[in-house]
């Protein structure tokens, strides 16, 4: 890629390629394609433009989350000189790392470029950025594009990107956070109404009142999910990157649904459950288990489960009474993340959620104590402890709700204990050499396990002996 080409030379080269495409089409030797432009279909000739003339789009909403997850100095460099060599290489690297890149590259290698991209007269790609990077890697010389009219405005180009990239038949999906950021940008630009954006995303929606409501609700939902992502990022001081949420959409949907059900009638409970669910997300709890986090779980099961985690047990009282994190990431007008005071609503995981959010993967977490100074533990150990405690609490709640049959209870408890031991083995291997790992607390917990296991084995052995004696007596001397 040559980025030292002057703006005039770039425009001239694209104009020449477009003129050649028009002449070929007029002679019946070229091809044309249509795009939706200004509300109607516009047929344009497909031009073969030298890849050296093409500029990757730094404003493409497909990569907005990835760009905003980069170090601030890199973001500043891209913003300051978006079409310079370094910035273009950063964008190319992001595109190579997006899901589906290898598939697109292989398809181009095997079948060639079947669909034309869209480019401005100045050489900036509206779409087909990923295809351009792949074609360069394949050492191809040209990219097939249609060239937009010279008078194309920024709003018209964004509208086209929305139509091209966000329809359900898109060839490479936006990441979840990138789509949400795109929608926010569209709404904040005041160029598009909520209804217009919703109907662009769902082109199958009609002019009927019900479909118009669906379109608005779709956009409002995406903005609420964006608010949840921003809430976690705010609580973490920016340590949690946008890309962290690429596979968290379903989890945030579960959290949003629960919050919406309670926020008007029980706002304190809604906030308490939301923070506990966010803590579960950060600890790695899968979305199906998030559904189980509710008021009864927090009131009746979480504290006991946390006290069973040796590393967290000394800090439970302080952790469960810690205040809720700041809600400064709320979106205006959506009544989303109200600054609720959950301090009097019962045990809350808000403090633990904030501590985990503010620590990097390899950092230590300063756990508060009831009387003494904080104790530092590796974040991974704290997250694993919370994960195990929430899992145990959920299993205990489910078991109680099932009214477990007494005849199967011993087997179920043993299976749960086996799973917990497997998790303890993995967690111990990860932290045993780490500074701050409390060996004495681990040994005390290990002794408790050995005592419980010995009592179980003794009870089982005694039961088996008694059963054998009883059976022999019943059989009689000549049996």
C-alpha cells in the first residue's frame, strides 16, 4: 500500500478507473451493480481500482470497538493522521484479526472477488475494507468497486454503510459492541431518528404501528446494552476493553431483562441483582446461570457459599456490605443505570464487582477486612473464588427448589463435592506459587476437607458392616 500518493493523484487515478469502467459498460464488456442511494436504486459501473489508491476507512463502525480498545497513544495517532502509513497498518491489523477474515481471504483466493465494494472519489472505502486487506495479502493488484457520486455527503455515506453492513444478510457481522457504538453514533448525530435506525437494522419491518414500535424498541435495547458495557468499563477505570464484550451479548441481555422487570417497582433490588450479575459476568459465569441470580439467592445462599471459599471467607462481612459502584456511565434519557443506593437492601456483591472490574488480569485485588488492613490476593484467585461461590449458591438454591428426594441426596452431594474438588485442584495449581497466596488458610481448608471425607468414609464403612451383619442374622445359621 502506497500512502504517499497525493490527494489529487489518488482522485485522478480513481476517476480514470471509473471512466474506463463506464466505457466498458457502454461497449457491453463491463458490469454494473445497484446500490440504495438517497432512497432509490442507483446503478453504477463496477471499476477495477488499483489497490495502491485505496484507503482503509478509519471511521468504519465495524472496527470502532477494536480501535477504542487500543492504547490511548495509538488511538490518538490514528485520529491525528488516519490515512498515514502507521494508522493504515493499525487498521489493517485489526481487520486481519476480526472473526471471518480467514474465511473471506480463502473465498477470494478460490473464487476471486464476486461482489463489488463501495468507494468515495477520494479513495476511502465505505465497505470491503476487509476484502481490500485480504487482496493485498494475496498479492492482487486491483479491487472491484463502485464509485460514489462526487457530491456524496457524510450523512449519505453513513446511511449507505448502515444499509450495506448491518442488514441481516451481511457477509461479515459487526461485533456486538461495534454495532451498539454505531447505533449510538447515529442517534447522537441527530441525522437519524430512532425509527429510521431501527428500520435500517431490520429491513423486514413494515410501516405498521406494531413494526414501528419494534424498530424503536430494538434501538432502545441496543443502547441499554451499550449502557451496561459502559457501566463495566467505567467501574474498571477503562481497564475492561470494548472487545471484552464480543461474546457477552446474551449475558447482558439476561441482565437487562431482569433489570427492566424490577426497576420501576423495586429499584433497589433491581440494582442489587444487576450488580451481582455483572460480578458473575466478570467472574466468568455463563449466561444460563445468571438467570438464577435473584433476591432469594443473594439473601439466603451467597453468604454461606462465600464462607466456604477459604481465600474469601475472612473478607465476607466486609465484601457483602461494600457500597455499590458509581453509575456514571448511564445514558441520558433512557432511565437505564440509575444511581441506586443498595446499601440497605441486603447483602450486595457491588463492592466485589467493582474490585474485580478495577483489576487487570494479572493484578492483585485488595480485599477489605472487618477490622484490619486490606489483604491482597491475585485477581484470578478472587474471580475463581467468586465463580465457585456463585455456582455453589445456585446449585444449593436449585436443590432446595427441587425438594430433592432424600434417597438421591447423598449421590447428588458427592457429585457436587467432586466438581468442587476438581475446581479446587485447578485453582490451586494456578496460584500456589503466587505471592499473596495464603498457604495456612489453604492447609486449614484442606484439613477440613480431610476431616469431612474421613467422617463420610467411616460412616459408609460402618453402615456397610452393620448391613452385612444384619443380613447374615436374618439369613440364619444354615443359610
